[in-house]
């Protein structure tokens, strides 16, 4: 017979704008019996916590809560603690036997219910602590969004941002103090925003609309003009074939070695959800381009730029198995030393793709293909271009691509 585990010392409660009236008897009992109650100033006021209330540190930290272990403690958050809430944050430091959760309806659920939207077909995104660019990968005609926002000025800022992206005709449903006595529901068009500053908490719902078919294509091989670059960038058709060779899968980690502008990493992350990329580049000016491209595509939380020599970064595998890649792309800088290190250090099953435009690297890849197998391709592309008063084929430099699974 198994022994009973320890009783939970922490109660995580989702509280809405209706305060104690909206809480279950179990939630109210937990607040009444708690020695300490943590939450934002607004939450503590809604829960009428008085002297036992402890406002969150600025910047936010869960350490004070962890310090109360073995004391009856309550943590107040908005709505569902495990949907863009602090529940998952503290859960990373505790075992499930240490807490009990009493969720309330999330902002996303309440807005979907107000509007009659199918929540499973709606993109729900927390923009209260993230840039608007997080919308970019999914921003397309007809796609519905519900977004939590940072403060009362955010709806106007979002409206201007949507207009700049070509979605100014989108109708915004703005919800202020949702679920409480001061709730307001306001509507306006993004490019005609004329509302006053609102009181937090605030959230916005909209169906993206554009007259110009704005938004990203979901096929790889986006135009070079989409990226900040210095001219050294993998061309769109080659990039599309490179992504096909890399075979993006959810949760995989890509090492983009000699990343240049980071365009391959951007395409890779857009191709599969939950993927991550580490972009290693030796030139500082190009690292800045990688940072900007990650930002403009809304991928800065999944794309990590590293200013380092390729071999220096590969050597980190010797010390940190948690950062071992699932996929490696080398767009420049391949040599025998790099390849030897990759084959020695990377786990079996790691996928490697290398592009080359020089004769020296082509010779290198030919030799390694002979020794290790895989697929060796030569990509030769031509594009129609003016030739006097007529047109002719403008040939790009051929690209040799080697792909292999270790």
C-alpha cells in the first residue's frame, strides 16, 4: 500500500473582476485560512486580503512564494492560472502534490462566450508581456484572435500596428475590466481608432481583415526583401529547398552555423510549431540583423543569436548536453575540423545540411558524402532578366547541398 503524500501547502486561485463573489467556497476558505496571500495589488484588493496580502515584487519573482513553503499560502492570478498565468511558472519548481488549483474562466473563454466564437478556432495570445510581432506568424485574412494586453494604452497601439501591417480594416472588440461591475465592451475599426485610454485589465478580439491579402505565406522561400540583410542571404528558392532538407519537426532545436541574416532559421521556425533555433554568426553586424529579423517575424522568444566562432560554439556540446541540436545547418564556414567535431559530439539521428557556393567547400562535401553517405545535390537556378531590348537567363551561382543523418 502506498503512503499518502504530503498535503498541499500552496493554493493557486484564479480570480476575476467580480472578486470574492465569483470564487468557489473552496477558494474562499483557502484565502480565509492562509497565512500569506500573494498577488497583484488589484488581485489583493479584489480578494479583500488585508494584512496577509503580499504584492508581487517588481520585477516579478516567485521566490517569496517558495520561501513560504510549509505555510498555508495562496497565490492569486487572473482567470486560469495555467493559461498565460503564473501557475506554470511556479509549477516548474514544485511537485504536483505541493499545490491545489481553483481556476476561474480565462479572459479568452469569457470573450469567446461574449462573441459566440469557437475558441478552438481562435488564436489566443498573451500580449500583456510580449510584443505585437508575436501575431505575425498567424496574421492572415479571416483568422480570429483574442489577445490580452499590457495596459489601457495598448488597444490604440495595437490598432496602429495592425494598420501598419495592412490589416487596418479589421474590427476590434475591446473589453475593459471583463467580468466585473465596471466591464465595458467597445468596438472600432483599427485604422479609425478614436477611443479614450482604458482601464486595465484590457483585452482585444478581432478577425483579421485586409484589402491587400497581407500576411505571411506559410510556404518557405519568402522573398529576400522580407529580411534585413547585407546582400549575403540564402536566395528564396534555395532557402525553400534547404528547409525541405532540414525537415522541421515540432520541438526540435536547430543550430544555424554561419547564420548570416538568420533567414534560414526564420523559415525553419515558421515551418513547425515549438521549434527553436540558435543562430551562430562570427560578424557582429550580421548578429544585429539576426536580432532584427527575429523581432519582425515575432520569433525573438524562439530564436537565440550567438556572436561566436563556429568551433567555439560546437565545443559547448562537450559541456551542455541540454543544448545539443536535433538539426544543424551550415550556410558558411564548413571545414574538416567543424565536420569532425559535429560527427564526434552530436547524437545519432542528428540531421545535418550544408550549403556551399565555393569550389573548395564543394570538394569538401564531395569527400564527406563519399565517406558518410547522405544526399548530394547541385542546385542551378536561372532567372529571366533584361538583356538589351530583350530578355535572357541570369544564372545564379550553383549551390551544392549535402544532407545526411548522423
